[in-house]
C-alpha cells in the first residue's frame, strides 16, 4: 500500500468536534486538559536538557534556524515558561511541566486570525508537520477550512526524493490532504529536519506557512512569514519569537492523540471565520 494511503487509513475519523461552531471557552479549555494537549507530559529535567542542547548548538534542536545562541539556560526556561503559562523552578531538576490551556486557545485563535487574513486575500499557504501522527488532523482540518474560504494551498516538491549520506532509503516529501509530511517511501516519519521545507521552498515562495519543527524553522530562516506550534521541550521557535523573527507560536504538547486537538481547531476556526466570513 502507498505510505500516504496506509497512514491515512490509521487515522481516527473526525467527529462533531471538527465541525466549526461556537463553543464556550471553558468547554474548550476543559477538553484540552482531558485530551491532554493542555498538559505537557515532558518532565522538567527533559525540558532543561533540551534547552542545554539548544544552547550548545545541537542542530537537531535549532530546526534549521541560525542565531539562536546568546541566551542562558535560565533565560530560555523563562521564555518557555512565559509562552506556556508556567512559573519555572530554576532550582528543581525534576517535576511536571504544565501548559495553561487558555493560552493555547488564545494563541490558536490569533493564528486563526492571521489565517483568516490569508483567506480574505487569497494568499498562497503551505501547511506541513514533522508530527504526522499527533497533529495531522489539526493540520488537515485547518487546510480544508482554508481552502474552502479562499486561501491557495500549495504542494511544492510533492513526491520529491533525495538520499541523505549513507542511509539505505530515500526521503520523500508527500502531502496528506494538502499537508506536507516527510516519508521514507514506506511510512510517514517524525522529523526535526529543515531539509524538507528547504526543498519545498526551492519550488514555491508562499505568503504564509503554518507548520512545526524544521518545517517551521526553515521557513522562518528563509524569511517567510510563519505561524507555528512548539512543544516546551523544543524551544527553538519560542526563542525565534523572542528574537522577533516570528510572531505567532502556540506552545502545547505536540504529540498526543490526533483527535485531542479538536479544541485547538475550534479556536483556529473562530479566528478564520471571524475575518473571512
């Protein structure tokens, strides 16, 4: 079976939560906590370790961006806490890290407002994710909404293959309902790499990108306006925002069950419909 068909077959069906409609904010926030996209499962020691790797220059943590150094561990943890809605304990080495669901919804709605502008203007938009399991429904349903309201969704480098070093397989860019993902020609792959987006941008220059991981980082590095999703243990996009290189970053757990993100979709949809409706 084709890897995209196989991946799509494993995804849960979308229910009523994915139909855009008005919901009380407290209902959406409660659903995020139950999901639990509003509760991050990464412990504090994992978050701090990834911050240290970022500041040590680990390319896997930079998502294809440059100039993210110049901060201390403490400063990046403070930025992450402010973006996620928790107060960092700089003395602790373990413990839970939580995200404020109201901040998730506020920032999803802000992304929706920008996407609504893209619809109203008929802008060229690329959607892509390095998390082809967890967040794929969120991107797919957002893509469907944008296409129905006037945005022009691009699919550059669709089917493009390349080989990296001495790997035994090829990489390939594919699209699942207008959402770009990375495959190894056998299955969809989780990735932090910027190269898929770099290759996509060689073929097309969009007005806006909605993405995460290296798909978002490469677009930001190329100077393309980008709205993105970041997790607390991958703070590169949070640092990029602090540097003024991008405006809209939603911080939440980026790999829970796909159907747990329906409240995020509703918040995005409210922003989109509010401007383009």
